[in-house]
C-alpha cells in the first residue's frame, strides 16, 4: 500500500503547490512536510482530517483504501476532479452550448499530472486492444501528453510506438501506418472532424482510431445523431473514450466525487443535447 507521505507528496504536486505553501496551510514547518514526503515521519493524527479537507478527499482516500477499490474509469474521474479539470457551474462551450460542467484540460500543467494522464490514455489503448503503430496529434501543445503515453506504453507494456505531431515532430506518416489520433474532449464533433480532415489533406493518411479523454455524449454538429456516431460514420474511424458523461454521472451518484447538487442540471443537459 502507498505510504501516507508518498500520498501527500502526490496530492501536493497535483495541486501544484510547494512544500512551504502546504506547511503554511497546516501551520507546520517546511521541514515537517519534507520529512512526511520522504517517509521519515508521519503527520500528527490531528492534522489528518485537515490534510484530507485541503485536498478535497476523504480519510479513506488519504490512506488509499477507497482509491484502491475504484475501477479505472472512477480513478480517472477522481483524477480530473482532484486536479480541477472537471469543474461544475455554468459554462459556455466552444460549440456555443451552455453546460453545467466543464472539462478544463488547460489545468494539466505539472509533470506529475501529464504522467498520470498518459497512463490513463495508455490503459485505454490496452483495454480496447487498439492495434496501432503510430500515435498522432494535431498541435504542438499535445507534445507532452503524446510523449507521456508513448513512455507509459513502453515502460509498462513493452510496446514501442512512435508518435507524430502535426506531421512535423516525430515520425512522418506513411501509407503503412495504422494511425491513432489522441484528443481531449468530444462535444459536437466539429473540431475532431476538422482535425481528421487536416490529417488526410496534409499527410494523405486516414486515421483508424481516435481516443478522447471524455465523450460528452452530445448531438453532432452535422446531424441529429450523436457526435460519436456521426464522426465514426463520416470518417470510417472508431472512437474510444476513457470515460463518458454517463460515467461521470454514475461517479457523482456513487459518491466517487462531489457535485450532487449539479446532477439535475447535468441530466437535463444530457437530455437537451443528446443525439439520436
């Protein structure tokens, strides 16, 4: 089982704060936090509830009991919530639609976050038995996650897959490649449609699979069908998601994350934008 000091270090790095900042919140010395994280000492028992509340987790989570019991979808949803990526409120999306929740992937900034995100994408590739020999992305902003996925596949599974960013960084695509495109969130499908067209135009290569972190399960920008169905049909591609909106709803209902007060609005949003 993961030691509590290691757990505190992971939570602190995911929150992107220093040992000194955490020490100030807890009214202890930076040296104390350093000793915890190096497993040379443990926090006083009176501090444990404060630490759990500060990081937005339960005592079970702090000691890893609950997290060990979660499946990989629930772990990813907890990961997004803990890092401020999964947010609740009122948001205007790029598609123009209003939503009571938002997946803010711009919150992934630290090495620990990118490494963990890469692990979730790699798990998705393995879980769906995706047969690919090239990971692709469209923008240079996606370079860190592409490298994280590639490194996880190699270090954990012994799979050495090259990557290509905008066909200018990494390997250039050719006719023998079975390409898997890595993207973040699927909403109306307009952005993904444009990305797939750009790859076909610039590289003369069609993508066989797409992996998104979250499928919002919404109606397509092109028809009354779901974005997932429409894009798969238009581009002869298979879309895989780490989680879907239904997974997020179930996670809230089962107490994996907070947000129960937003459930009615989320379910109403699902019905309003649901594809056929």
